[in-house]
């Protein structure tokens, strides 16, 4: 039970949400969702490109050979590239020094996929916004619980909304990730010729995004489970308290009625009759006293 209580604790949910927000932000701003290589013909030799290039007569290191006898894959170079949600970077094959050229990934997507690309970006931003809101609500819950124990009901209200926003953020983030990967697959097959990769695979940002999604859903489910358990426990306690009140009131009424309707010849003190009227008229426990334990 102690382990389960720690799993459902607001502090752990807050920590999971913060880590999920950090991982999601790192993946969103990164351009390493997918990495790969391209297969392009060797460029002509120039002043900036002296190695792995097609010799050109008249260059300082070029012979008088007018033809290149490279065959097979020797006729090509394999520059690397990496792609993210916002931009794509490719290795510059026209210089010997390592250099990258970056451009917007949206400019590479086919016209038929641009609407889905924008929708994916919008949902990614919504995912981050809902996670920020969940972090704020969980932080308010922790502050209210630490500073004012009497405001525990407000803390549970913050907890409920945080759980809803966290689960909703996880679902939106999952759909956004899948939509972006669908757009990337379509761009690979239908995109411009200067982008089509020879081979590619997923990189660290892809895995970080899904780890962040997993933590987000874990935090949302644990927070929602904690709130639901407290609500059910409160309802059961409230029911038991009012059942005890009902039994006590019935016993009090029966005893007082027996006293008030006793035989006049019996010596019943007048003070006891007045005490019975007071016990019947005043409440035993109030609704607010029951709610204080929630």
C-alpha cells in the first residue's frame, strides 16, 4: 500500500509531468527525428571541393584526363541528413569542410500533405501547452496542500483538472507524432529529388518524444486514479457517517419520547425533559464537518 500511495502522490505526478514537458520540448525543437544518407552523383571538383569529386581539366590538382572511370557506387557520394518537425539539414557536398545546409521541412512536403503537416505542428503545440497547464495546476495543488491544509478541497479540484489536461495532452501528442511520421514517409516517396534518401532510420528525438508521451500518460492516469479513489472514499465515509447519525437520532428520539410520555405519576425531573427537547432540535453533525476530511 505504501508503494501504491507513493505512485499516486501529487509530487510524483508533478515530477513525471515536468520531465514529460522537458522531453517533449527537446524533441519538438530538435531536427533529429530521422537520420539517413542520400545517394547523389559526385560533384565536379572546384576550389572548395578537392576530394571525392569528378576531376575537371584546368584545376590545380587535376590531370589532363577528360573522363572519369569510376564504376558502381564509386560514382556517388553519400551525404548525411537529419530531419525534424520544423527543419531539415543536409550535408553540403560542394565543399571539403564539413558544412550543413538547413531548410524548412514544410517546404519539402508535397502539396497534398501540407494541411496534415500544419495540423501536426498545431497539435504538437497544443500538446506542449496542455502539459504546461497541467504542471501549473499540480504545482498549485502542492502549494495549497503545503500552505493551507484547510484548502484541501481546492487542491483536489486542481488535481482533477490536471488529470484531465494531462491525459488529453497525451492523446493529442500521440496523434501528432503519428501524423508527422506519416507526412515524413510521404515526403520520402513523393518529395523533391534532392531530398529523397538512400536509407534512413529513427534518431534520438523520435525515441525521446515517445518516452515523454509515456510519462505523460503515466502521470495522467495516476493522477486521475488518485482523485477517483479519494472521491469514492469520501462518498463511502459520508454514507457511513450519516448512517451513524441516523441511528443515533432515532435512539435519541425514542428515549426522549419515552421520557416525555412517561406516566405522570413517575418522578421524571423537568431538567431531563428539557434536555431531550434540546437533543432532538439541534443537529448532531454538520455537512461541512464531513467535507473537511475530503
